[in-house]
């Protein structure tokens, strides 16, 4: 955010050095409105205001965690010299330009200004969410993988509102019926990989069709892989059992949204419509790139070759092969019969 947009949160430093460099310091006499604005501004940052306060303590070599010291040095601990107006402005501009580049090149975004559809094919379109097919090669040999995607560029599914989640669940229900209608019958798991938040990728939920026997074994495979992931000692619980919270915990369909944290990188897999297993990713640098974590687990279950597991393609238009896959999915596999979005087009 620009320094000019933080009026009330900061004061100009009234000395020669401060005036020349445009330095500012935190305003200790902020109004309630200014405090609320500062809280909203720092809430999306890693650590927010608490992290900034911790950094000020870390720089104080004489810090002592007792009430007398805190009382005597409250003013000094509260002060936090901000970057110059120019640096703040440049930081804001760089963040804006980075996000603009991401949105301009996002293969899942609708570009309304140019009326350009997403590069990913649209299999079914609702009002806030659409269904597409993942890039090839698919991790399963059934040609029945799908992706549920919010139309708005969300960084993870926890950012979606109630209306978006209603449509997401409609797609989950329809896909579950669709897979079970195949011959032989198939079960389905859904997962979201929101581990690399810094890349600001468009959020999506992946739907993977599995034979019924593998669908029953999937929780054990994912549990073992999650427990082996990340470092041995972690700040957060390695396993967040949203399925248990949905059933015995009484949270129902809200289990995922009430158990996971929006501002932390995570991975979550659904074994039912209401829940499954979640994991907070402590070190994103150690987490497998792209979609490799889930692909390795599923590939190991189905004995898929390592070459297919590690190869992750990209959407591109035009793509005759993808167009053929979409047509097969709709008609050959019978998705049209289960597509809930058809009611949106029904004049009745």
C-alpha cells in the first residue's frame, strides 16, 4: 500500500535526515479508524503486525521479558521507522505489476476486457464456478479427471464465498454420481494443492476417478504420505482430520472451511463431500513442485510409470487433442446426463 494511503498510521520524521529521505514513523496516537485500517492492511501479510513487533524486540539487545522493562520502554518498542515514501510506492507498484502479469497469463482466468475465454477448456459453466479438464497426461488411465475452478481468481478455495462453495459442492455431487455410473463403477477423491501461495496461482479442486477398491484405500495412502512430508518437528499438526470433524465433530459441510487457515499454505484431500485430510505446509521450498505431491501418491496406488507422474503439461489454445478429450468426456462418457448446470439454462 502507498504511504499516501496510510494517513493517520504514520507521521513524517521531523529532522533533516527524515525530511530529505521522506522517512516516516508509526503514529502512536492513531484513532480507532486508523487502527482498524492498519489491521486490515497487515492482516494478509505473513505475521502481520505481530511479526513487525517481534522484529523490533529482536533488534533490542537489552530486551528483558518483565513488566518493568516493558513499561519503561513501551514507547521505544512501539516505534517502527517505516520505509521512505519512495520505497513504499515502488514496493506497491512492483506488487501490482506482478499480480497483473499473473492475471494476464493465467490459463484459468476469463479476461473480460478483451472478451478472451480461459486457455483451459470449459466443460460446464455455472455462474461463479466452471468445470474443466486437466492437462495431459492424466494420472489415471480412465480419462476421467476434472478440475473445479472458481471464475474469479482466488488464491485458494478458502477465499471462496458461500455462493461459490454452493456451486463447488454441486459439481462435487454431480461428478460423484457421474463416476459411479461408469462401467466399471468408479469412486472419486478431490484435492486442492495450495502449497505455493507466493506464486498466486488460480485456485482449483482436482477430481480423480479411482476403482472402488483403491478409493477405499486412498485415506491410508494419503495419510502415510502427509506424515512423511515436511520436517520431523513442525509448528502445526501434521494431520488435520476434516472428515472426523465433519462427522463426529458436527461441522458437516463446513469442516474444511472451519479447520484450515486462509493465509497459510496447505494441501487438502476430500474422501467425501464434507471432508478428508488437511496439512499445513511448513516449508514450501521442500514441498514438491506443481501438482507432484498428489500425482506421486495416486501414481503409486495405480502403478503408473514415473515418466507420466512427473510430466505436467500446460493448457494452450487451440488444442485439437484437448477438444477431442472434452467431446469424449461430455458425450462418450456421459457427463451431460449428470451436468447440474443444465438447470441454469432451463427456462422453466
